[in-house]
């Protein structure tokens, strides 16, 4: 949301969105120092929730150094050292989106450091899986890191950007899977609904790519239309696009929705 307009907030509220949850993310360019991340974490935990509140939308976030900036291990260590002071802020749900981008050795090292941070601080985990051709390999590596650490139950981890060739692996190992909807590339609403119909909706949810690039903040309500078009009933749609995220996120005591929305 840090790169979206107030019109986007208004559109989400009008479409019935009950809350927004924003991962710490790549800004589209690499930040040159830990100080840049310090300011970003302040933006995510102070400024952005205030901006969202003007439109009546609760704003939650995740904190980390994202995999695209994790190649510089020393910078990553400096950023990771900054995170604990922000974790008690009221809108912080956990550590994310951590994970892998190019599946490099340095990215793996930084992933392990952030899994350790999440475990020590008893945080939920949001995981980015690579968008490149190595998504399956990257997903396997990430799940192996989480399992090797062993301190975080799979049910407290959301493995995001799953696709047809990774969703079963994620669900079989007890994790939650996130399907990230993009307007033209990657996962479309139709593909997401195909996966739901194939694997069920027990530990799956949909989220929108919503950033500085071509992306659609209303992708989840649009996917609800696709579910309706295919004949899914209102209870199933509500469970999938509202109940499931609420069930996963409520594992963090700070995740509360206004009475009217709950
Ligand atoms: Zn991601």
C-alpha cells in the first residue's frame, strides 16, 4: 500500500475489504543502507496504518528484509538487528515476506537468520517463493529450512505465491498456501480457482499483488466473482476469501477486526 493512492483504499473499502495486510517488500530498487529499512519499518508501522484508518480500513503488516535484497549478508544482518524493536507495534503480525528469489547461498543464509528471529520472537511467518523458473526448487529449499529449524509449526507459516506445481507440496507438509493474483502474468483468478477446486480450500487463501508495478488492489473481490460464476455458494466464497485469512492471521493476538466486519 505504501505505493498506492488513496483511491485504492477507497475502492477496497467500497468492495467490502475488512482489512489489509502488507508484507515488507522490495521497493522496486535496492535500498543502500540499513537506515533506509529503519525508515521503511516506521512507514509500515506508523504512517501507513494512519493513512488506511482515514478510510476505515484496519492496516496490518509484516517486517523483514525481503529476499531480493538479501544477497548482501552484512546489510541483511544490520536490518535484522533493527526488527525486534518494531515487533511489539500494534499492527505487526509477524516476519515476512522472507524466502528466496534466486535460491542463492547468501539468500539461504539470510532466510535461516530470519526464521531464527521469528522462532525466538514467537512470530507468524509469511514466505515469498521465487517467481523465476526455479520456483519448485526454491519452495523445497524453503520448506526444508523451516522443517530443519523445527521451532515454528507449519500451521503458523503461509507459503505465498504457490502455483500448480508447488501447491500440493506446501499443503501436504501442513503449511498454508497463498495464491497471489496478478492481472496478466503469474497466477490469474481462473488458475487460483482451479487450484481450489482441485485441492480444497482448507489451508489456501488468495491475495493480491498490490505494489508499484502493474497490479490490481481489488484482485481478491474479482476472484470472488470468478468463484460465483463457477457456481460456488456464498458460504464457500466467504470462507475462502474472508474466513481463511482471518483464521490464519488470528493466530497473532494483535489481529483484530472491527465488530461490524467480524
Ligand atoms: Zn513475494
